[in-house]
C-alpha cells in the first residue's frame, strides 16, 4: 500500500518541508528534464510516420495517403506538417519508435487511457501512474508540473506536484495572498502554506490573462524546466486523435492534432533554450488506428502506434523499430499494425536515463518485474 | 457545534434560524426522499434524455460520418447542429440546477450532501457523452430515489442501470460458452465471445466489499460470468442506448462460485450475489469508512466507524438509519475534526451562507429551445464547476472524485478558490455587502466567530474580507 502523504509528512524532518522540498538530489550532475505529451484518442502512427512504398498500406487507405511527406530514411517518412519535429530530427534530436504500444489490445479509449497512465495490464486496477511511481523511486518530490487543471493519473504516486493551467478570472491582490500565507503559517496548515508559496510566485496571473493553448503552456513549461530549481518533469495533454471520420490527408483532423503536438515541441525548445540538451520529450497514446480507412474516410481503433521523442538526451535521430510488416497475416488480428516493442520498455529506459535510476529497479518496483527491455544504450546518451 | 451545519450540509443561510437541536434537525431530513425543490415545469426522465443521446449517436455514426466524409469543415458544422438538436450542451446544466437547488433552497440540505456522496460512490465517469445526457438523470433516478431503501436495492439498481452497464462495458461481457459464442458470424468476423471483467471488478472493489474482503482474480471472473447477458436490447436505431435487459443468449451457462458461495445459471443470480456482497462484513466497514471520510476526516478512526456499522447491522442495511448514524458520528466529532471541503461543496457553502445567486432561474433555463446553442447564462453552472476542477458528472475514473484532501491540493485548484471567492462577492446582493451581514453570518456558521471577526476587522475593503474569509482554513474545512 502506498505511503500516505500525511504519514510521509509525519515521518519527515520538519525542516525538509520548510526548505520547500526541492532538495538537490543529484548535486553532482546536471539537472535533466523529462516531458511527457499524452496524445488522447489513439494517435495514428501510420499517418504521422507513414511507411514508404508499401503496397498493402497504399491499397488499404487510398484516400488517406499523404502527399509531400518528408523522407526520413529508405523506409519511413514524416507527416509534412511536423516541421518543428523535423528540425529536431535534422539536429540529431529526434527519434521515432514505430510499431509500439502498451500491451493493451481491447480498443477502448477509456480503458486504454487508464492503462497508458498506470502502466498496468488490468484497467482501473492500479491507482497511480508509472511516472509518479518512478519519481517517487527517484526521490523527485515537488518536481512534477502538470499543464492541466486536474492532476493527471500519470503523475500520481508522488506527492507535491505542481500544475499550471491559467484561470479565467482575476486573482486577488498580492497583499491578500500574503495575509493568507501568514494565516496558514500561524495555524500550521502545511499543505495550504505550501500551495500559497507557489501561488505567490506566480506574479503574472494576477494581472493579465494567459492563454491555455498548448503552445503557450509549452513555452511556460520550457521556461520553468529551464530553471535550476524548477520542475524536472512536465506532462501535457492533447485531445482529439480519435478521428473516425474525415481524418483527411495533410489538412485533415488528425493533422490538426499532430500540428498541436508539433507546436509543443517548438515552444518547449523556445522556453528551454540550451537546456533542451538536457531534456527528453516523449509522447504517449492508448493505441494506434486501423490501417484500413472506413467508409467515413476515418480510421477505427487499432493497436500498434508510434512514439515521438525529442531533445538532446537522444543518442541520434533514428526510426527505431522491429517492423512487423503490413501484410494481412502480419497484422494484429489481421487488421492492425502490430506492436513489437512494449512501449513501457521505452518509458522505463527513458526514465532510467533522465532520472538516473537503475533500469532494473524501475522494471521491478514500478512495472512489477514485467518483461521489459532496456533500450537506453540504443536510444539515449548514457 | 456550528461547524456541524457545514459538515453535514452547506451552512445556515441568512434567512434561516440556527436549529436549536442540530442533530435532530439533520436526522429529520433523512427519513425519506424529498420532492425536488427545483420549480421548473419539467424534470426529464433518464429514458427521455437517453433518447436524445441515441439520436445523437445514430445521427453522427450512421448518417453524418458517411455524408461528409470528404469535408471536415462541413462535418463539424453538421455535427454541431446535431448536438444542439439533441440538447447536448443543455441537459447537464438543467441537471446541475436541480442538483444545486437541493443544497441551497431545499429544507433538506443534509439529504442533498449525502446524495452527492452516493452519486460519487456509484460514479459514472466521463465516457462517451454520458455526462451530457444521462449522468444527472441517473443520479436522480437510480441513486437519490433509493436513498430511503436498503443499500442492497441501491446496489442492484445501480448495477443494472443503463449508464453503469454502458460505462463499465458489461455489454462486452459475453459468456465464452454462451449460445452467442457459438454463432457463425463470430467465426467469420473473428470476434470470439469473451468476458469483460470491468463491471464485475468495480462491483466488488468500488461499490460493495472493497479489496479488504480478500477476493481473488478468480472471484472477479466468476462474478463476471454471473453478469454476462446484462446488456442493451438489440436495436438498429437506438444502437447502444437501448434499454437494458437480461439476454439469456449471452449468458454463461453453469454454476459459478464467488467468494466461496455457489450461484446458479440465469438472471436471478445477480440479485442473489449482490445480496451476499452487501451482507459481507467488509462491505459495511468499507461504506462506513467512506461516509466518515466524506463527512469527518481523511483517516477515520475505528470509533467513528463502529456506530455506523452497528446501525447497518441493526437495520439490515437500511440507508436512512445508516445516514442518521453517520451524521450523529459527524456531530460527536464536530469540534475535534475538520474536513477539507471539495470544490463543489465549498462553492455551495459560500453561496448558501452569503445568499449568492448561483443557480440560473427556472425562466431562464426553460427559455432554452432545442436546436439552438444554450446561452452562456444557461451554461453558467457547467462552466463554473469545470473551472473549479470539480464537475460532478465529469469524473475521470469509476472510483469517483477523491474524498482525500491531498487530491484537492494543487496550486491551480487553490487559485480557483481565490478567484471564485472574489467572484462570489460580486454576485451577492448589495444590501448584504456590509459588516452587519457578515457578522451575523459568521456567528451562525463558525465556532470561533470572535476570532474570525477580529481578524477580518483589520481589513478595509469588504471584497478583501470576503476573499479572506472563504480562504481561511475554517471556511475551506468544515
């Protein structure tokens, strides 16, 4: 059973709390950041990173084949609207994992999104997220930043995460905040005090309206991650990948979502500046989409998808895959791109690299000793 | 003691007298299910609202997606029209009016606060379009309507409710040895009949015995077998929104064993197994603990739980008796424990105590016409609750909104309280924005009025005083 927050506070030294918890865990090494972008609705890996010259593919989604794709290597191309990701690719800071997914094959968004966040195999069985659990293991408390109002399940498992999602409304004056802070201090309301300390530092929200657009949030997150004493982990959400109809080609609805993702890459880079070198950005989705287009020129829920990764902690730019092929018999249940890499292996490897925690410990303590592979030396600078 | 009025309800309003016997006042509200205090002309049935849902699903899936397959813009426009034609953005707002009127205007706010508890215990999470058409009505008809019944009846009706079956995928729960499993099309389409454990697991884990009872994975599977066949009637037009029935064709034949007890094949076994689950000692303990957590403290003590369990045993799980025991425990611990209020309850408390005009009137709500987009005023409650981070129908997971304070502590959520305290002040009647009003209100609703008044006296601006008051630990907790 998880240690409750309250017990933790009791068990910890009071001065830890007063210091604000941001203890330098790795005082001898550089601060490294991890950003996770959740792509909700089922990201179509074959739309984002199409396979080149595959007749089975072209035959099955005639109307959805993209023009003017960007060739990445002899086998794969990139969606032409992912220009910012392509810039990272050209700087050896872009990697794609293809034909990968969490081990979930039932095609329900609801269950799939639960599992992509918990990392488990049974929907709703686990009440914490793989990222939160690993942060706890790495003693990264008070280091998570969610760019959303509710705390995502993905970050649960470690207390004291921060979030940023500008409110629609005007904050009270600083003076009022200061009065409340001193009340909370006098009354030993530790949790409220801790919140107020963070709120007080956010000078701008009291005076101007800030955008909730993912681009604006990414810029802000980049700036926060850039700070030495700032968060080390950020989590984004993009909705709308569930394109059952009018998925379209280059300008279709799936593209709109991919562009949203691409802008997060751009603005994170803007905010991070040189610290992009010490950052890893990864995407996460519940499943891919069927190869075959449906009668509404959309796609149905599938299985295998792709992961986008960006940042200077990557070894090089590459499409990393154990390609299963798209012939009927090679497909999962004869309809979907198969998943040949358990995406949790990628996330565990990524966290091992960024958080400097032994992969085996993550595998055992976060993923219940499941059969995950360590890809760190193939994907990341170690 | 005055804290108690906020602990089990939403405080005492300016036009109400402080009850001389608070416990009696609270208990009297719990004997029956009161009529709704919302004075609108019509409260729609869940079935009526589900019909709109069905029209939306069918219209989108079977008509629009095909018609506008080449044109995402036209598709979007037509889909929006269909949304409005079926009232998609209106119904939840009407439901929230009904819900909040029970807290603010009824004579039974204690009943309302417990209704919110049960709605969340048997949560319908934000899946598909349930929140927009069905969840509010489900909480009225399946949950609230059974608050004067035994817990067993509430569990049974919740389990076979259309919203619950749909949301926990029981229509996908098909006996692998059922008649349907042998159908030719399954081989052709490669869709073998399999069980789906979701609903069975939540019935055990969240709704009744909890994992403390020690059930195994095999118990979940066996319960899932018992639940096979409970699904919507096949209907080409209504699709998945058709009424729930028991389909023998999809039911797994043979005996099942759940937690050591045997159950026969067939429809009746579901009610039999539910009776056994609600009579399991873990179930009483689990529910009593949750009630204490909701009303009193994050970590209830054994002394709090025992009286509720006893009332349960004595009354055979009769909900009014369980509720009375829970409010009595809350009363006894009122001075010693303060519970951090979730955003919705906090908002309602501020609105009640300050007589804030929170709920759009019946006239405004009923001026809505199907086919049109509801106005910003008509949608104000939905927007407000979303912005506060606590919309009761938009819970992410089947385990409902958390009753632990730590889950409501995030900088952004606290920022919302600061902002909405400020907005609340400007929604008060100007005639109430004076010291006299605040003094009376604070004396009625807080146990340390002198301390609070002394603190607020130092601040000049009335608006500031309001923001400070509703963000003091005394007001954030009850």
